[in-house]
C-alpha cells in the first residue's frame, strides 16, 4: 500500500464521521422530524378540548369570600372558581408531594413513574400505582378516558398536548377547579366549603392532607359518608409528608390527632334571592362578590325565621340592612323561608311593589320644613276634616285635636299628614320622592292625590331603605348597593337641616306612643330613629330604623296580598326591627351633628310665633321647637271658614268689651287682640282656652258681622250627666239615637275622640256604647261649631 494512501488519525483531533454514523444521524433527525410532524398532525386531528373559562357553575360570594349560593352548571356540578394563588400553600404542598413531586420538571409524563407502576402491577397482579402525573390526571378529568392499555396511551398523548399548549400554572389551575371530590362537587374550593365549611385559603395540615387525597377515590373516601376510610387515607398523606421531610414530626403528630369531621354535603343557601338576582344580572359571571356580611346574614336569617315561626303559616318577611357610609347592603333577606312554598318563599319581597302605609310621612314633614311651612312644634289639628270629598281617619279611628307636627309624625296621625300634603301639593311631593329614588306606583291613568301619604300608591322596601339613608347622610339619599361595582346614585332629597330635625323627631318617640309591651323596648333603643307603617286592610306591616351606622328596613305580610288582621307595623314589624338592631355592631358611622341651619326657639300656640316677640296674653301654650333657617311660620289658616279663621284677630270693642261691627261706633271704643285657635280644635280645648279665644258679643244696635258664622248646635236625645243601663236580660250593647239640632251640612260624631259616623243636618244617627264607663259624645260641624254631652254607661 502506498504511504500517502494510508489514513492515520491525528492525536487530539476530531474523529472523522464514518458513513454509517452519518447515516444514523440523518435517520435520527428524520425520525425527530417525522415524530414532530406526526405530533402536529395528531394534535390537529385530535384537538385538545379545554373547559371554557366562562361556562359552568356560578357562585355568589359574601364580601369576605364566603359562598352565599352556588348555581350548578347544566350537568348539575358545583364548582367555585379559584387559582393556585387563592388556596392554602399547605394544600399545594401536600398535593404536589403526594401526587407528583416532579410536576415542574417533567414534560407531562414521568417515565420512571410509569415503569414503577408497570412493575408493581406485574408483581402484585393488580394496579398498585398508576404512574400518572398530575398532568395525566388533568387529561383524564377533562376528557373521559377508559382505564385500559389503550386508554393509558390516550392519556399520555393528552398529557403531552396539555404541556405543549398550557403552562404549568394553567394545568395546576385546571386540576384545582375540576378535580372530583364526591357527589356533584368539583374543585378544591367547592370541596372545602361543602365538607369543611371554610375557604381553601384557611386549611390546617390535616385538612390539606384530606383534600389532597380525596380525588383519588372520591366516592370511597367521602368524609361525610366514610370518615374512617377518609381518615386512613389522610394519615397516609401525613406520613408521606413526614418521611419526605416536608412537614415536621410534631406537625404530623398534631395533625393526626385532628378528627375527620365533615358536614353533610350540601350547597350553601344564604341570601338566596339576592344571589339569584345577581346571577340574573350577570349570567356569564362565574364568581360574583356581593357586599353581604356572611356572619350578619346568617344571624339575621336565623332571627327572622324564629320570629316568623310564631306568625300565621302564610306570613313572610323581608329585611334589608344598609351601611349608611357606603350604601352597601350587609343583610338581604328577601323571604323568611326560601324553601317553603306555603310562605311563598320564592317571592323576593325586598323588590316586590307594596303599599308603604305611613312610611312616607317623614319625607312629607321634611319637605314642609324645607318649604318654611312648619317648625317641629307647629300647631296642627287632628279632627275630622273634609278635603274636597276625601275624609281621612286615623288608624285607631280616634282624634286628638290640637297636636304639634312632631307629635303628629311620631303618632303617625293621618289627618294632619293629609293637611300638610294638601298645602305642599301631591304632585310636587311625588316628584321630590322620585328625585330621591322612591318611584311610586300609581294605577294606570291615575294622578297623584292626597291618599298617597296614607299608602295609596306602591313602592319597594329597597327604595324606602335607600331614601331613609338621607336621615343619616345629611338629606342625601342613595340606591342600596349589592356589589362594589354598583353605583350608589346619591341624590339630594332634603336639606341637611330638615333631615336632622325629622330624624330627631323619630328618635324621640315617647315610650307610651305605641303602648303595651313595646314601651320598654322603645326606651332601650333611644338612639334608634324609627317609623312604622301599615297598609289598608292589614296587608303590609313596615318598620324602618336609622342609627348612625345603619338603616334597617323590615316588611311583614302575605306576599299574595291577603289581609292579616291584627298585624300592623307597631306590634308586628317593630319588635323584629329592634331585634336586628341589637345584633348589629353598634360602633362606626358618623355621629349626628346639628347643622348650623337648625336652631331651638320657644314658640307660642295658637299663633306659632316666637314666644320672645309674642304678647304673653296671646301665648296660650309655649313649645320648644326646632326651627330651620330661622323660619317661624304662623299656624295654618283654616279652609272655607271665612272670618272664623285661626290666627290673630284685631277687634274694636266698647267700654264694656262688646264687639263693634262695621260702621258701629262707641264713645270709648278701643281695640283688642285675640289669639284664635283653629275652630276644629275647639272641642279639645280647656274651658279657659275656649273662653280666651271666644268672640265678645256684639254691642247693642250693631249690625251682625261674618264673625258669627259658626252657628251653635245642640245634641238632642241625651242629657249630660245621665247614667245609661242595658235593658234587663239583654245581651245587646247600649245604643243611643241622637241628632244635632241647628246643624247645616255634614256633622261628624265622636265617642271619646273616636269617629263613629256622620249625619247630615238634623238627621239622626245611632251610636253604640260598647264599653262601660264615662262616655263623651261630640257633634262637630265643618265650621267648627260643636256640642258635647257626657254620660255614664253601665253594663
């Protein structure tokens, strides 16, 4: 062989590639390319179908993350969306070390684990360890794969797909949200609430170990059904964590002592109707965070349920508690018993239109204060009156005569309220309420009228509560908020001064206003400003309360609108209101501060002016009043009475004090002034007040004037001072037949201040004396003329 033809390798230099080696490299490269091409083709032919993030079940949460109500998906599965950042690190540690320690290092498949599982199966004759990684488990979770050799190949392929398309964090989140935990429960967050009653962020070592192992066999290890098996599996995880040195011996020992206590598997159902409402508003949202306080909500639902248990079976209740500072609802009870069809538990009475009864009166008096029509102690008359054919009566059918505006509001007297509304104007009042968020529902084609102030329209509990927050927020009302994203829509309803005065009146309800067993409760809740209401026919019982921090609204009645005789605001809704106030945190909120526009002034009755500037002879009663913007309006002038009008009357009299009319004169005439009380208040005045308000007689020879328009009347049929007895052997109550002699037009008849009926002119009327004792019967004409007889009735 020639020397130049020999190939001598050079020490330290590269070894030239042989043809065979080059061929193997080309084949390997081609194989990789083909494998990648095949993987690409298979990935396109068999695409990965991941669960859509915007489909599935929905959970409505309290403000602290506590589930209030879950709405299952179309397959009936309960799932609470979460991420790895939102669960306990203890759980993630237990899960990854027990299920897949190499999760962040392998490409979706762990060959060593697969071979170990295969060897164990050959050795024991059955599957001991499947060798599945967490990614492979996710592949089986999102797509049903049979437990066969072919199924294992499919599972491996899907796991590789997952790793190719998703990050490790995304794969882990899929497991956290879709792992099976028994029954309809999927995902660790839903399981934590369902079994443990707590979020997955607050798991102990023992609880983390239990939830980590539960998906291995969710039916066999369900802690609510098989606590012993669940405990054995949990302890196995604990030992593994100890052996791996992840948790200390002491931590594992303490965790093993902890018992496996699981609640019966059930979905949360708190604030159910609010959750339903929010779900309808955001049907695509999977996690809706409300403003509800979970602890207060549960306590309120328990109290409402216990309270309603003593009421008739078809009665329901609604409750709304709003934080004045933020207008966020902390408690929302739309029904007393969501699962009870007898109580119509499916109807949300927070938003159901109902008659508000007398709950609108505080806004009316506030508007009258802003208009300068009244002070807190303005003189009003609670007596039978006719307002263009509308003749309102009080709830108890009794009348009280002269009352202050504050007393009329506290006692919820109807006639004074209608009188004030007539002067403010129904249309203007309705418009002001609408501006403050209270839209009143009227019959089709109807216009606002005087009956509105007594409940002759409809509104909703949430609108009332939103409006009542104005008494805690300087006259600015708002819309209750149920999520942080919902706007509050603050709107000016009253001036800050008017709101402060009305709240002070409502917070100063005397204990004997409602009487009976409520007196003690009212005294205990002196810092609560409250108003009750009852709709016509006992259909709706209301109570609304305001504290520095909270506004609370309560409604009780029958959702179908059937009357509930004997149930009204003061005895049915108010006690529940006080119970709710007692359970609410008292601290917080803004303390009441008297606005600069509000001053305290002593005023005189019957004129209404300041006592400091009123002749003492004309000041029959002194009252300490809250005055807004220094406005001191006179007492209301009476309607349709001409010269027989309340107010200051200046007269010319002769030397004997007799009245001089028109062109009539006397040698030593002079002028006098009288402070006239409203004519309709006369029957309730003292003898001295009537005498000082009476007109002097006309001087002889003077022509009659219009001041004598009130024609005297006399009651015929009874004589004062007599004693009446029931007929022997009769079980019928006493009845007397009377007439008003000298009367022209309608005459109202009252028995001890309670309206009994009306007669026309001198027509007769029958009055029943149902109770024994002293009786005062009064006939009252529209012009203020009246007559009274007093008798004694014996059974």
